[in-house]
C-alpha cells in the first residue's frame, strides 16, 4: 500500500488526460495515458497479483498436500503440486468413523433446512406483503425486534433442551426455519410485484395458497434463489450446533464437526500425531486433515463459480434495503 | 359502522391470512421471546431441578461476581479490542480493495480477482482456521518459510503460542476471509457515483490519486457511515468462532472472548446464572453501542438507521 502511495504522489501533480474508462478498457486509450497513469497501473497490478496469490496459495497448497504422501510431505517443499502422489489420505479420511455419517447428515440438513427455511420465510413474507392485512405492522414488528434482541446462548440452550431438541436432528432445522433478515429481503421484492396480478387471480377465485405458489413464488424466483443459496451455505458450514446440542449423538454428527475434531486432535496433542504416524505409515495428521478439508469444501468450491452471481445479487439487494 | 361489524368484515376477508400468521407469531414468541424470560436466571442461583420459578433470587450477586473476576474483565477487553481491530482494518481494507479493483485496467482480470476474493467468505471457519494452522505452522508453514527465506527472522516462530501475535492473527484471518466480500457493497457504491464528476475533474487537470481522494471517497461516505453504524453494534458479536478455534492454553489470556466465557463457565461448568449474566451484559452493551453510533451519526448530520 505504501509503495502505491509513493508511486502516485510523484505524479499526482501531472496532468492526467481522461483516464481509461473502466468499460472501454484497452486500445485507443493507451495513447492518452500519462506517466502517472502507467505508474498507477503497474503498482495496482502488482497489488492485485499479490492479493490473488495470498488468497489462492493456501487453498492450492491444501489440495496439493491432500494428494501427497504423508511422510514425504514432512520433508517440506510442497507448494502447488503434490510430489509423491497418493490417494491414501482420502482413503483414510473416508474410512474414518463418523466421516460418512457426517457427510450424510450434512447433506440432509442442507437440503431439508434450506427447503423448509426458504418456504416458511417466503410464506411469512407473502403474508406481510399483503397491503391490507390487518396485523401486518404487529407481525413484522415481532420479527424485526428479534434481529436486535435475543436471549443469548444459555436461555436458548435451556429452551431447546426442554423442547427435546438436543440429541435430535431437528435442532439443525427448526431454529432457522424463519429468518427475519431474509423475510425483509423477500418482502421488499414481493412488494414490488404488481398488485393487479394477485387481484385478478382473486377475482378468478384463487385462494392465498394458490396465489402464493402459482404467482408470487414463481415471480420471486431470482430473490428466492439468493436466499436459499445463502441458507444452504450457512447450513453446510455450521458446526456449533452439532457440537453444542448433538455431541453425544455420533449418528447426528456433521462433516464440519468431524473436521473440527480432526483439527483439535492434531493441534492439542502432538503425541497423538506420533502414534498416528506409526499406525498408518503414509498418512500424517497434516495430509489427512488436508484431505478432509478438501472433502468438506468441495461442494461449495464446485458450485461457487455458477452461483456467484446470485450471491452478489443477494448482497446488493440486502445492501439497497439498508 | 359498528366496530364489531368492521371486525366481522375484516375477518371474512382476511381469515386465511390471520390463520396463516398464527403459527408464525407462535414461532417468533417461542424461539425468540421465551428465551428472554431466561434472563431472570441472571438474578437467581439457578438450579435446573428447581427451574425458573423456584430457584432462589440472589439480586445482583452474579453480576458483582462477574465484575470481580479478572478472567471476565480480560474477556471484555479481548472481545472489544479484537472486534474493533476487525472493524477498523476490515473497513479500511475493503474500501481500499474496492477502489483499487475499480481502477484495475483489465476488465477480465477484474472479474477474476473479484471471483477469487469472494471465495473464502463461503468457506467455514473450521476450514479457514485449519488453513491458518498450516500457514503458521513451525514446520513447513509458509509464513515461517518465507520470513526465514527472506532473512527477516532467524528461526521459525510458533506464532500461535505467543499472546502478542494472537489478535493480529485473528485480524488477518478475518481480512483473508472477508475483504473481498465486504468490498462488494463499496464497489456497487462506486459504480453509482456520477461519471460526470470524474470527467470534470479530468478537465481541471486532476490526477488519478486526487480523483480518488476528492470524488470516490466522498462518494463512498454515506455507505461507509451506514455500514459503520451497523457494524459497531456487531463489534461484540465478532468474537467467537475464530477465537474458539484458534485459541489454546498458551494464549488464553488474550484469546477468550465473552461468548467463549459464556460457553465455558455457563454451559461446560454448569453455572447457568453466571453465563446468562455475562450474556446480558453483552446484549446491553451491543444495543447501547448501536444507539450511540446512531446518535453520533445523526449529530454529525449523516444518514442514520432509525
């Protein structure tokens, strides 16, 4: 950053012709660039390249590690590619107790949690987007307040416990069934759908459920897509609920929680690392953890390029709402 | 028209909507409002077998114990400092990144860098802290390798074992994960700045840096203010996952945050009352922070949330 400032301050007095507009990019504009512009671009490019390396290197290195022989990796020097290729890390990780259950539960909670949360939240948004609804104000207040005030960890913990939601799959689903924040985003969007559409359907004798499922929901698809994607990522990535409520139930573990156990067994206990090395002579905690990380991150990284525009659109909708 | 008639009419027209809203109201009450009654615990010596109704009231005893506890006072400091570092560096880096990205000369490169920069936001903290452990490792950790290779340090450092590095490690992890994502909103704000302003500045002979300083940054000011207000209320909330996952016995004095304290003393040690008291303290401070930030923004003539 400092280099950038200095490079520019030298030239800041120079007369810059119209800088290239972001949109017209290349070619003709180059002739009009001053030294200051060029210096700026050089420094900016260096920063961007550095930034990209810092963002990507740890991820690529993890992938390389996950395919590398464990003992060989101890020698160091693994950077972008594995040196001694092996699938042993993945075999060990996938054979590990809990990993398969975790994967199954993670998929289940992501699918069920996303569908129920999106549907319920959209239905609430629909109710609150009806212009004349008599309790509109009260019901939305009830939800908006929850965005600022909550009982905190312990009262919530005791509530779930008394409702029998500990050691149960439902603790992954029920608490997130309605999200106040998503409701606001959805409602803003639904408010923008012309009222005449619902009205004419009503004249044709359609009830609220028909209007919701046949008209409002299909028309809200872009924003529904965003909301459900965010919910899905949140479900896939959460681990704290598994640790807090379901740690006694091995059959309800999640992939993230399994990865966390792997992480803490490695960091807290070096003796453990030694025993593992001997027991399994090509896999070390580090390479095994790399493999588990790749498995856990895989769904998101694979889907990410396709879904990115929805995520960004959602962020901007939320931002406008602010 | 009599009120009863009016109600009948509403009921006739909106029966389905009213019936639909009942489960939603119940859901909010049970899962968001019932826990608030749990706050009573903070003023009791809560025993699970006696429940809320029969536990003995002890007044403010739990709060006095809390504020007499050196460990808790440290957690307040830790939560606050890490939250603040996160807020300040997070905001500055996101703005800088948005501006630099906006000025980047290649449209394709811009898209690529943007895509890469968002990715870590979607990875869980478990994965990100795992990566942290690898990067900071004593043996074959890339940070130590690079620093030793450049002769900046003589021997590898065990970064996570020294309290003096911990807050910076947390801050950098947050930056790595969120800078790209946080910049989205600033990028959107930059594109909505009137291009005529840049045009006029160019005619007046302004350089690139002075255009950033005199046009882009002032154009971003309302966005920055709103996000700051929103995030100040969250300062105390920014202290759980990463500290919990990266922390260890050696750096406990600087890594424990209020949320970790609640988890440790409230749930693991079973002192629900003490944990709840700590939670209440956090909630009240958070709400006060939002109110102060909002009031400050209003007083300064900026936009405010309420």
